[in-house]
C-alpha cells in the first residue's frame, strides 16, 4: 500500500522552513519504505511522514508492507529516499551474505551508500506460553512444539539462538520448531497448534494480547545468570543484537490482565533487534539535518502514539543499546549528527 502524508493546514509544497544554520529549505517530495502495520518500524516511518509534513519539510510517500531486505537495497541504489533497516541487514549486505549472497563484492559498495538518521528497536526475543501449557521456564520446551518465526531469515536464526542460549536446546533435536509467515501468527497464537512461542516482543505486545483471547499467558525472561554470562553477552554484541531490560511495572500489563512475568527479580531480559531509519549518503546535509531535527523534537509525541513506544529506546544513541559500532560499519549521516549534537545528545565517535 502507498500512503502520502502531506503538510497540514495551509503549508504547501512551496513552503519554506528556517533551519538552525539560518538557511531555508523548500518542502521536498520524498519516498519511504517500511514494514506492515503493528510494529515499531512501521510506527517510526509513519510518524516521520506526519511530522515532516506538519513541519513543512517534505511530503513523504510511504510504501508499507515491504520486504525490508529489498527496501534498504533500494535506498542504497538511490531508488528510495528513506527506509526502515534491521541493522543486521547492513552487515549482511556489506559481507555479501544471507539474502545478499548474490551481490558478492557489490554488496560492500551498496552498504557504503547507507547512512542512519536515528536508532530504535523492534522488541526482544522472549518465551510466551499459555499458563495451561505448564511452561514456566526455558527448559520446559523439551519435546514441545515451539513457534520460532518464518521459514527462513534473521528472526528464525535469532529465536533458535535464544532457545539454545537459555536452555541448551536445538531445533529438531530437543524441540520441534514450527515455522510460518508472520501473517499466520495471529491464528497460531490461539489455535493450540504450538505449545509455546519464541518471538520478538514489544512491551506491551500485540502478540501477548492476541494470545490472551485463548487463556492466561506466561512471559518467561532469559534467566539473569545466563543473560549476564559471557556467552550471551557475546551474542548481544553481534551485529543487529541489543540488550533489552524492562521492569515488570514498565511492561504495560496490569496485575489483573492474565499476564504473568516469570523472572528472578521482576525484570524481563532478552536479546533485542536493533533498527535504524536510513537514507542514502548522497542526501544533502541540510535535508538530513532537517529531517532528524524534526524527528528529535517530536520524540515524546512518538512515544505517546503506541503503548510500546516508550520501550523501544527512542532517542537512545549509546552504542551498546542501539547496536552501532563493533562489527557494524553503519554510520550516521553527517547532517543527522549535527542535529543530534545541536539538540544536546552525544553521538558515539565510532558511529560518526
């Protein structure tokens, strides 16, 4: 689906805005790609479309429901202006691996064309199961049927890693992995075909809400000792992974809603999926700065647009929490760096 978000009121394509540098920028027509509704990448891009139109910066034509593997390649090739990026894809594109194996050396050239505007995440991998299943710890997955993502891709790899780290179990040996496209998950959450689910969760999570229609739900955190251990911490440093730690009182569930967090200390811990919205390196500094500045001043508004938005690290630029640096070569656009620093934020030197 294609959506165009236009400036409100009397703002027209000829409108001008004053930038911090004192120059003026004509409202532009830009394109963007994002995922299907119901998650943070979609929320982030649609919010950006709203505020850029309202601020007279750009009319953003959004293609939603896209395969982001293709979207970032479109940005790298200059076919699309902005896209939501699971940042592990930048690493895979640069190395010519996974979905980009056919790119070869060209993958590195394409990856070098991408620049980030701002980071966020798409939740953390957690174990959820109906209370009636009697699954209260990761080792209870032994010989169970566990939904762990689509038939292929990063989500399936991450879910398998999360289970192996937390329980030492392998798909097909210790439990039966069940795979289906994300669009089928809503039905699987309630039809009883899977005993448990290891999927990315926001806080609160629409997936938990759907599962509640079939009975009370347990959310099982990664055990603290495992999460803080050397092996799991090494996993968290891999490109695209970030640590997610959320206290029960901030997870968005009431004590009487049928949701139970199983954790040693009332805190959820899990491996999160790092995202950024990216542009081509050839976007002008002026435009990248204007877009990012508009985003920065509207972050509190963004956090109020969805119940989970306050828990996706909006405005958190710390390298470890955002997934930048280390083995990831993705940098922020210089214009974005200017906007963040002028707003009083510290951009890690390794991400500039």
